[in-house]
C-alpha cells in the first residue's frame, strides 16, 4: 500500500476511532475538554502547501474528529482562504512561530514580531495555542524566546513542546516522512522519553505498520500525533516529488545532526 496518501490517512483516523480514541485539538487537551479515557491530540504543522491541509481537515470533519492547524507567517503557509475554511470546519487554528529565526536571534525584536503575527492570526480565529516551527537549518531555537518573555501573558494557554505532559502522552510525528523520523529530526522530538518509548517497542516506520499496531491495541491510551499535510496527497506527481525532496532533506538533516 502506498504511504502518505489521503486514502491511508483516512484509514489511520478510522482505525483510531474504531479503537475508541477521541480525536481532539490541542486546545481541548489544555482545557481538559475531552470525554473519553482514550484520546489522540491531532496536531498539524502547515509548513507548506496549505491546500493539502484543507483536504485533511475535510477528512477529519467527515469523521467527527477535531484537530489543530498551526500556520506560519510566510505565503507558503499563510493563505487566509484556507485558514478561514479550516476554522469553519470546527478545527483549531494556532500560530506556528519561528520569530527567533526570522529576527536573527534578537529576542526583543522577536517578541515584538511574535505579538504582531499573533494578532494577525487572531483575525481569523481566537488563537489560544502556539507551536514552535523546528526550522532545522536555523541555529536559533524558537523556544529560547520564552527564556525572557511569557506567552501566557498574551492569553496563550499552551505550547505543545512546553505544556504537554509527555510522561503521560506518547508522541508520534511524521517528520522525515516516516513515523520513526525522530532519528533525522533536529527539534521535532522528545529526547527525554524517546529511549523509554523505543524500549517498549513503540516504534513504527510506515503508516500501515502504525495502523496494524492500533488495530492490535498496542498504542498507549494518550497520544499526540503530529503531521505535516504537505506530505499527504493522492496526486501521483506531487506524491513522488515530495518523496524525492524529503529523502534529500533527510540526508541533509543527518549531516546537520552529526555536525
């Protein structure tokens, strides 16, 4: 079965729902607004190709699932028509911030930049959660902004890397175009728990393997899943292009991590 298509994405969500998981937004997690003992926090980083995000949002809506979509400031992500459409489907919208990188590591400038763009995204949705963009080629870690400033002073209630209890919530991400992509990830990983999860056998490479694990009830009861919708498509040309580009990126990331 071809991986990273919209068809297998739907199968992934259907498998989770069949096993009794409630699929919720990150805001729902932060506010405790969940009904089931088993839940999956569904998070999407809209790094590029925002129309792909609308397609995954439509699939989720058709299944009664909720998700959070984090948008960047650049035109490759920030398309108002898409943001409005996803919000209208009942999903959460958040700010995928990278202000430290965009401001060359100037903390005060980055704070002002962050506030400006937070207000921008609040035109479309009452943004209450934010998420760092990994920016693997940048030497600046976006979370360093919070060493001086407090996002909660602006009405933000949560940031996944800062406010999630990963001792209780298992983390899965499609970074690297696989479900074990933490091996080539610069920042999209939870290193303090990854060895523990690996020792328990909570490692899968393909979506098909992940679905098999879900069907066999091998997934923990509390999970956060992060996807990058730019990777997920039924268009054969776009699918192949993404495959080639991601393989190239993974090679670069490996070199980056070694150095």
